[in-house]
C-alpha cells in the first residue's frame, strides 16, 4: 500500500519487512506522549518533546509515527484501554453500563486533554475495538444492532458531555483563582438582583427551588446517569430487566 492509502495508523505496519530491528516502538512513543499531555496539555506532546523524553532523534520518530494525526490516534486508543470492560457482558445490563460510564468518566478526568481531540471517523484501534465488542455485547441480546448503536451513542453522549463541562469548569476555576463556591458567593448580588426584578420566572425557580445545581459533581453525574439508563430501559423488552 502507498502512504496515501493508509487512512489510519493501524493499517500501517509497525516495522518494515526488512532492515535493522527498530530501537524504539509505537508503544514507547505513545506512553511518553500521554505522560507529557497529562502534565502539560496535548499541544505540549510534540515530536521534539517526545524525542527528548525517550532519548531519540526527532526525525527518527517519524519512522514509527508518520504524522501528528497518527500520534493522536495512538494516544486516544491507549487511554481507552484504561476503561475496564473485563467480564462484560455480565448479564446485568444496568450494572455493566454503569461500570462502563464510570470508567469512561474517570478516564476523561485523568486525561483532560482528550476533550480537545476531535475525531468523527473511527480509527478502529485495538482498545477501541475491544470496547466495541464488550460494550455493544451488553445490549446485543435485547435489541437489533441499529438500536444498540443508538442507545450506546446516547450513553456516550451523556457521559462525554457531562465530563467535558466538568473539565471546562475546572479550567475556569484554575484561571479565576476562585473555587466554585467562592465564584457563586461573589455572583450572589447579581443573581439576587435578577430574582428581585421579576423578569425571569424560570431562572428564579431554578435559583429558589432546584436541588441539582447544588449537588456535587459526582452526585450530579450519578443522577443524570440514572435518567439515561431509565431511557435505555424504556427501549428494551421487559425481559431485559429480569
């Protein structure tokens, strides 16, 4: 195959069929890239920085990982491997999806740079494929494959949307130098003025009556996750609950 025909890194052989044994590996390069991105953000994980981290020449790394896009594919697939899907499906779909959702959220929190990775086309890395097999297997016995895809997409959208907002809020807190509670306290005079104006009845109801904005991030996530699982349950046959 020509370079133009390799649409993802997994199609490209890791080493040539002939020539000297490689000194480094994709795995070593990927591990270094993830460490750097965890500490300093995705933009810091450049080939130059990775080369310094593992003691290699910059240009030599391109023999293993030809492009920035390929590097990000490898990094994203590696962190997906942290989501524990051992023994899925277990027969208890709610427990399985809850466990997966917790694992996905925790992975994003450990690696907040993943929120900046935008990929619409799947790359089918080994860890991603394992997730597909185990996760889709949870509902496979109950619904057709298209319905399964839609329900899993619903779950993923909830988890990723919630944790993306959580990561964004944490970044704003760091930039402001205030905790969330301190930010709310300083906003109180303005919020109080809005409520007293009488012009925003729904906003006033949220401020005066809603419990959800006062939950911890963990409790808020858990509350929303149960609503999503209830929606999934409504799409399953009654035998699935038993």
